[in-house]
């Protein structure tokens, strides 16, 4: 069974929401708010929200590995 993830669950390290209620990028739930990099973070969060619900743990681990590769560079 899948755990339901809501847009309100995707927050940055400061506890600020990165998506609107509809799952679109938006700082503190408001579209168009935030710096350029905050907006990019919201776009990644929106892609995760829209596409990852039905992936299995192994597929999610692969995606996490891709992100970790960027972090290590």
C-alpha cells in the first residue's frame, strides 16, 4: 500500500512549502514566489509529486542515487 504524500508535505530545510495545494511549484504555497534556485527546487518537487507515487522502492532508490551523484560532484 502506498503512503499518500500531499503537496503540504514537501517542505524545504526551513519548513517552507515548495508546492501549491495543486502540486505546482510555489514557495509557501504561492506561485512565482522565491529566488531562482528556490523555484528550481519547487520544479523538482513538483516532478516528484506528479510522478513518483506509483514507483516501487527500487525505482525510487535509483532516483535517489541519481540525485546523490549530483551532490557528490
